């Protein structure tokens, strides 16, 4: 096994930042986001391919399911260290050690609350008793032939002098990583960085490489990433993070944000093993499995992270992407930036979209199209390719391989939903029928009888275009096919029809060899 692997690595290369991912432990504590063992293994393998150094696989004593997940993850991945969380309780540590028996590299993460709030109200104890319990837990964990990490829960609100005493005692007892959690997300960046610096200067064992400090910051006040970077710049050499920043309450520090900060800021002399081109895939997998959509304006992985709608911005990006982008979309696994056409877009963006659609126009025609574009854009939040081609006098429907000719759905209380669909595929009509657990499910199943491809609906959003119950709605979909995600839109006064149109829009964007 790899005793104190990370510390030995840091002794040789002090500019290495360790990525400790806790998506499967802290991230999975979000209400409604629990994963089963098979799903956890899928995420763990994605984390391994992403290049994380440590996977916190769970809290084994909490339930048989969590115990089994740690066991199976230990079997499924081999490169990262597999970590199990415990309280400062011998039985917790025994169960954690048992769950890690198949791990190639294993770590027990034990600890206790150190703030006066925790000592007084959670434990009804004293500082000296907590110190003794911390030392006893670390010694016991160290006897289990595993790397030991100690966490001082609520360290963000812990007196620095007392925190230093606890950290030093834990190192002497056998801990090689000391985790300094800002459990409540209370600290300001300067405050958290000063705390890390104080420990670096006052704890024996940190300066000589016997142990390292780890950050674990929550986002209650929106400062998790800032606090983490402040900790790193003041000497911490492990960051505890989650994909998409998932975690209890407002979440944890986002893995993707720290990784891309290091990639963008070449003046920070730290290396990491994260393959940033796999970030988008990891983000989408976690979002899908946890049924937790990523907010559109989320840094790095949000749908709008590389979208430009302002005419000034679009013009600049089209001339040179560095004018408004500090990250190359390809660096996080995306093909390109997204030029979103709205009422704020300029001629450059409209010309770019027309060119991408294969439409060439002269200056006079461009002026005419742009005037019509602005009028339509004032009525719609965002213009689609269909809208643009309509303005240019082109007919996109002629280019579609698959078109919806008819859809008939029977549904209601006490009735098994039934759908009959008629599609035109490359000029030939096909009809199919199916039942389902709802009108849309029945419609999609009928569609799949005609389009013989493996397709999975990954995300669906319904948006009302106006306020009346008889008005049109717009449906956005993401459909996966052959490992690729495709985005589609549909609109109609009937939600099921709009949804099927959105699904078909995705199919029409499949690569040529994938079209039905």
C-alpha cells in the first residue's frame, strides 16, 4: 500500500496541489440527490479519468448502502486514494477500515468539532477533552494501516491558537493531512488565508513536510472558491472540492473553478493532475445522475459560461476570442463558444450565424435582414436557426431529415396513455404506435420505433412564451446519442407536440451517420 503517499509526493514536489473530491460524500448529502452504488461507481470512474487524487467515497458507518458503496468503489477504481469519513469514534473507524479493505490506496478521514460553538453546544465538553478525543481517534485510525487525515470541524470559527494545538497534536499522533474546514462558510478570504498562514507558521510538522494542510470551504456566503484559493496561496496543498460545487446547503468549492483558476493564472506556481478537457463531461454526468440542474450562469460549466449575446461582445469574440474569453472552451471539453442571438446582437453576430447556416448575403440584403431581425428579436427572448433562415428567405424544413407530420395522443384519468406518431424520414412516411406512463413517454417510445437509435433524454425544460393557458410554450431538450449531447427546441400550444418537436430537433442535429 502507499503509506503517506501524498506527503512523500509533496516532499519531492512542493508545487503540487492535491485534488480531494468529495462529490460522493459531502456532495451526496444534498436532499434528493442520493445515488445508488452503481451510479456512485460511474461517478468514481469519471473522477478517476478526470485525474482527481483522492475520492472521498462515503461515510461507511452511516448506512449499509454507504458501506457497500465504499467497498465497490474501492474495487472499481485503482489510481486515486479512496477515503472514508468517520467521527472520532472507534466503531466508525473500524467500519471505515473494513470498507476500505479492497482499496489499493486508502485513507481514513477522522475528526471532531473544534470551535467553541461545537465544543459547548454540540459536545457539551471542554477544549482539553476535545483535544484528547482528537488524539485518540488519530492514533486508532493510524493503527489500521491507512493514511490518516484529521478534520477540525468548524475550524473557520475556531480560535487560531487552540486550532494550532489540535493540529500539532494530531500530526504527532499520526495524521499526515490536517483539514481546516470552513464548515459554515463564514470566513472572509483574508481571514481564512490568515488562518492557514498562522498554522503554517506555528504548527510543528507542517514546515518540515511531515504533514500538509487541506482546505474544505462551504459556499454559504458565496466565498468558497475565494477562500479555497486564499488558503492555497497561504500554504495549503490539498483542496477538498465537488463537481458543480454540489454539497450541503449552498454547496462546496467547485472542482472546475479551482482547476481553471490554476490553468488561467500562470503566475500561480502550482501543478495539478486534473485533465480539464473532461470537466464538462463530469459536470453533466453528476448533474444528470443527481437530477440537479447546473445554473445557467455557473462559472466554467453553466450553459451561459461561453455564451455571448451583447453585440459589442459578439463582435469582439468573432474577431478574437481573447477579447471576452479567458478560457478556451476546448480546455473544458466544449467545441466552441455560443453566440446567442437576441435584440442586443449586432450585424457581426447575425452575419456569422448566417454564414454558419450556409447563407451568403450582400450588404443591401444584410441591412434588410438585420432590420427584420431586430423587430423579431424584440418579441422573442432568443432567435433560433429557423428564425434566422426564415428572415433570410431560406426554408430550414427542407434541410431536415426527420419531420413530424402528425401526432395523436390519448390520455386522461384511468386511461393508459397511447400515442400514434407519423414521421417523414428523408422523404418517406412512417407511422408507429406505443403506450407509456404518460403522453410524452408514449410519444417518444413511438418515435423510437421509427428512429432506431440509442437515444437518452438527459434534460428537459418547459418555458411559457406568454401568460395565457392557451398560449404557446417552448421546450428545450438535451438528448444523448453515441456519447454526444445534442440540444433541441420546439414550440407549440400543445406541450406534448412541442416536446416531440424538440426531441426531433435534437435528432436532426445528430452526425450524418447517426441520422435515422
